[in-house]
C-alpha cells in the first residue's frame, strides 16, 4: 500500500471518528470521481463553523509528524456538505500539531482549532481568486517579535520597530502565494504564535516552522475555489482533536 493510499484511509477514518458513525456513499457525492461523502458530518460541521459554507480540513497522525498530513476542501450546497477539493498531500510544522491553545512562538508547531480564512498575499500584481489580495514587495514583513506593538501583524520593514520579522517576499517561490490563517489575530496574544500561512512547500516531507505547505498547483486550486462570501475557515488538528470539535 503506497503512502497516498494510507493518507486517504487516514482521512476517511478521521471522518468516521468525527461523525461517530460509518462513512457511506451518498447520492450527493455522485459525479465527484470517488470523493467521500461528507453529509454524515453536516451537523458537526455546522457547530464547528456556524455561518460558514467552505471549510479546509487539515489533519494528520498523532505525534510530531509533519509529512503524514492531508488537506481537503469541503463546501456546503443546499444544506449538504460535499467534497469540493479532493485530498492534497501537505506538510506542517516540524513539531506537529500543537494542542488547542498551546501553540507558542518559535515552537515549530502548527496550531489546532478553527480559524477564518480572509486574506491573501503574493508576488504577482493580481491573483486568480475571489479572496482579498495584496501584492507584496521587499519592504513587506510579518512581525514575530513578541515584544513589538505590531506582533503578529503585517508591516513595512522601514516602519516597524520590531527586532524580528518574516519577509513576505523571498528569493524563492515558497511565499509566491500566501493564504493567511487568522490564528491569534483577533485578539493578538503576545507569545502565542505568529505568521501562520498556507504556502508552497519546499518538497514532500519537508516540514515548515508552523505553516501548512503543499504543492503550488494544489495551493492555487484552493485559492481559485475559496470565496469570501462563503466565510471560509480552516479546521486543523490531529484526529483525536477533530473528534472532540463541535461536541
């Protein structure tokens, strides 16, 4: 059994745990080229993300594994949740998922929980997406100095007093397209972690410092699908954490 098949089985098991019942084939999934039906978890999803009709589920194995992670796009239409973007191989922080509320600055872990997806950044003048977008330059940074007034905020390098920050325009393509995970942004709590994005990966199995990374063409697929009018959110965490969401 290859790695991708194992990961697909992992995702299906996650759905079973979240619903508390077996995953079944549903007429609503007809024509989706074998995508798993998700109608069985609609009640749970509505409690997890009330008001949202787009959801990016990011889940992986227990422990500090960064490579065995999948992202999948779910969309609610006519009251039923369906797979809109099939499973994508992805990576997270080298420390794995942090328990809800336990993410800390510099711990190399990816936060767990439910977070809005509201804005994007990138190198190009425009982006093939409905999401709000801003082109960045070499002056654009994201502050990770826990003592700075603009901690976990975008800023201009020449204007911030922060002692440390992440450049938003790199010499490579890793940040060519950035989808911001609104983690620790409303409100900002100093030291709880900063600069959590979806971005292009450096390669299969190569962990991040806490972001979610995937192949660039798959990231673009997500960005083209996302619609701010549908109030998209990211739901992220280990299987057992996801099982507890919405109870």
